[in-house]
C-alpha cells in the first residue's frame, strides 16, 4: 500500500492516466455515507490541479441531484432523504453523458447547499478545458436503474472505505453541524443513513479500485 502525500500523488497520477490523447475522462468516486468521499475528491482534484492546472480538472458531485424537499414531500419519502430513489438519477446520468459527449461546451450543473439541505441550480460548471471530471456519489455502482446509465458514462469508479466507527461518528457530527440535535442526528444515522450504507457497501466488489481512508493518509493497494 501507499499512503500519505505519496499515496495521494500516486492516486492523482492514476486519475490523470485515464485521460488518453487529451480526450475527456470521467472518474466516479463512491462509498458509504461518511466514508470521506468529498474529502478525498477535493484532495485528489487539488493534487491534479497542482500538476496540471486548475482548468484541467473539474469536480462534479452528485449531491446537486437530490430531489428538493417539495418533491420528496409530494412523493411521501421526505423521511428517507438520501436513499437511492430520492435523487434525480436519470437527470444525473444525462448530465454525465453531456459532459462526455460535448466537451466543447461550458456545462452547468446543480450544486447542493448543506445549510439549506437543498439543491441549487447551475451552481457548478465544467469548463471546456477540463480533461478530467471527477464525480462522487453513493450509488454509482448500484445495479438498479437509473444508476447503471450513470455508470456507463464513467471510465472508472473508485470506492472509498474507512473504519466503521469513524464513519458513524462523522455522520452524527455532520448532522449536528447542520442543525439536528445529537439525539436526532444519532437516530437519523441509525435508521436512514445506515440502510443506505448497507446498500452501498454491497456494491464495493464492482469498483475498479478501493481507496482506504486510513490514519496515515489515502491508501490504495496498487
């Protein structure tokens, strides 16, 4: 295994290698809620940008495709927010297709406002100069539609794994940070987040690479 800065640098090299003949590549990063996907992707994008320039790489989270609370309420699934069917998965797959098929366009994408817990239209952009686009989300390897449509647009999918207790404590702290009481946060994690985590964990064998969020940094077996 490689870890620390050397591990991150190696992972950045592997991501850059997905770009062949300057054709745009799309890397997916998945993992259980609280595993550290966003932290890893932000570090990976920063490392690629350091060596290739900030316009060469773009970050495109799946979170912007959360259904708004108005739609979750209409569908009667507000209490399951974050489950696979509470995202606009078809819209996400379509955006990934545009990112691959139309690299000459400036492509706008929704973001997600954590304080509001709501998607924000056109908050992000993939510039034409971006050769590598890194996207992240829980369900990139889920085998029920529409997620296989999204997977078809990805060159590789990496799975981020971390210690179970660390992951749970992060999730609770995240919910508290954004407004839940400690008891309500713990209840949400055990009744909602962990159901989603079990679904995501069952997909790990389909990943092209496993990245471990370890005490000494990001590690991979190759």
